[in-house]
C-alpha cells in the first residue's frame, strides 16, 4: 500500500486529515478510473491539460462524451513520439474499445471533423468508435463570417474569439434558427432552413457589418450534403440513449469538458467568455443525462494560470517571468497558435471554480513547468479599493480593478519530469500541492509532470 505522509488540510471538513484516511477499497492501483460517472472540467480559463487527463482516464472507460464547445478547443495528447491535436473528437478516441460520443451540446464544423477523422486514420487510428449526436448543431460559413465581422467591428467590443463561428452557431441554437446534424439528412428541411439563414445572415453581414457576401444556396447545400454523406457512418440516432444505457448498466463513463469554468457563459468573466457551459453541470445538459448519475467531478488545474483572448486576468504577469512560463510550458493556443497570457496561480479563481463545479478531486497539470522558479507566488485574495476580497467578484468593473494579494512559496528547483511516485516529490513541491488542495477544498488525485502519457503521478482516493 502506498504510504502518503503529507497532510492535506481541507477546511470544509473542519478537520485535518491525511490522504491515508481517504484510502478506500474502491481504488485500484492498476486502474486510473475514479468512479463510474466522472466529469472532467477545466477550472481556469481553459488549456489546463484536460486532453491528457481524459486520454489517461479513458483507458478504463467504456464511453467518453464531449459535452460542449466546438473546434475552438484544442486538446493535445502525446503518445510516444506522436502528438495528436484534437478539436472535436473526444480524447478517448485512441482506445478502440471506448465509445467516443460528440454530444448534443457540441457545435460541429463538419469539414473540421472530417479532416480530424482523416488525420487520425492517417496516423493509424480508425475512429470507428466515434458517434455523433443528431442534436448537435452545425457550423456554417455564415457563422464564421459573423464571428470574424463581430471581432473586427470595434464598436461591437472585441472578445478575442477563435473566429471559428462558435458564438454565432450557439446564437442560432438558442434563437431556434439552428441546423442540427440530423437536419443534414432531410434535403427539404435543410434547403428551407438554409435558405432562411442565408437570407438573414446575408442581410446582417451586409447592412450591419458592411461586408459583401455571396452565399449560394445550392453550392452550400451540396457541400453540406457531401459532409453528411461522409459522416453518416458515425451518426447515432439518439446519443442520449447510448449515454443512458451506459449509466444504467453502471459502465465507466467520462464526460469531457472543453474550455474552462472562467470561460463559462453564465459563470465566467462575461462577456469575455465562450458561448457554452463548460462547468460540470453543463455535462448533464450537453450529453443528456441526469445529475443523479454523477459520481466524481475532477477539476483540471494548471499549476499556474494562462488565458487566451481578451478579458480580465488579475494574476497576469508582465514581462520576464511570463515569457519564461510561456516558453517552458509551450503556452501557445492549440487551435489558433496565439501566445497565451501567463500568470501566477489564482486561489480566488480556484475557490470559486471549486464551488461552482463541486469538485471532488483535482488533477494538477504542468507542475514541472515551475521546476526552475525560485519563488512561486499564489494569489490568496484580491485587493479592491482598500478592501481584501476572498471571494471572486462577479462584477466585471470591480474585477478589472482588483490587484492580487500574494503569498510566496519556495520553489523546489529540481526536475520533476521523471518522478512517478508521490513520495519522490521534493518537499517544496508537496507543500505547493497541499496549498492548492487547501484552497480548492478538494484532494489531489493526479499530478502531471510532462506532456507524455506516462508522465503522471497517481494518488489514491
Ligand atoms: P470562442 O469560444 O471562439 O467564441 O472564444 C471566446 C473566448 O474563449 C476567447 O477568449 C477565446 O480565446 C476563448 N477560448 C475558446 N476556446 C478556448 C480554449 O479551448 N482554450 C482557451 N481559450 C478558449
């Protein structure tokens, strides 16, 4: 039995307990699977390393479901000397016995999806285990044009989106003008819906954004009918019933979120957010199953914080250290290649994220990126107009004026990339992890110390 000496102080329980106390018969060391239904959620502004964690846990799963977002996401999985970048396909795809579902909550650009399937095939992964919900909404050229036009028009307030048409596609979904995967197989309905949308979007783009567009109904119809034909094999009549069956039979099910809590359209730093609900509760809606079924909510936490795109970021570092973290952590967007803004770990965000998601455990990623940092800062409060705020302020104007209040912790100054066992971690690294766990009020179950699949430290539950 693994011996863990470190004590994690968990405030919510009102007592001090060791990880040993948390050992339960449910945990099997040869299995990474935590429990039956597990949601993986990003706790910061995305890019926490969810792809690697999903891939890792997927080994012991029966099904992985992606529940929101679209090809704005970029999930990187490194297997041996191969690096895979997934945008739409769930990160469990590399296990042929694991069913991978693109859920109803996802928005799908079919050209991108087909390209991803082809790329995987070229790399030896047939993607035969992929299923796509008929209820997922489809991204059309006008969604991308609207996204770009909106970002370009200064007065409309730049968000720094990925310009993949994600927002406008969700707008159509909620405005009940959207076209779903299932609609692609009904020529009459598709023509009717497409004609309406082309007229409306053409008008809007031309009159409001001053952009000349020449959409041709027949050619877009033909293009998307071609995509539909190519994807037919993967489309599930009712993906929610697949999920239901898995839940009913107590199969191991993983719900894979994209982006992160602070980019959630309801709970993030609105309006500098994405257009969906990456938070844990979004998984039930985006995959179509009951909250009663959820056993475990695993928060993926990067050991420092990054953000792509515009919007407030209280712990952002200016200059030197930011550049170093970007370089050491390879912090460039997997989708757009944009350099990510880098900052210190934000405990105020962590606390908020833990509450909103109801985290049951943490996967701390990229701990090795901090190997050479002499003094590591952790933000424990914000200072606002002479007051200290411990809770995340929901008011954007207030948040923009907040200054981080830091505590400092000594760095471990030792390479972690080869560590596979918790006991082998330097004491300062253990202390840092303990502080993160204390803030999140959740135990650490996984620690990632490199991009490779095997560079992981597993802690018992
Ligand atoms: P959209 O999702 O393309 O509409 O972009 C909205 C905001 O979310 C922008 O700030 C993007 O940079 C950010 N965003 C979207 N997807 C991701 C992601 O996968 N990782 C990090 N940021 C993202």
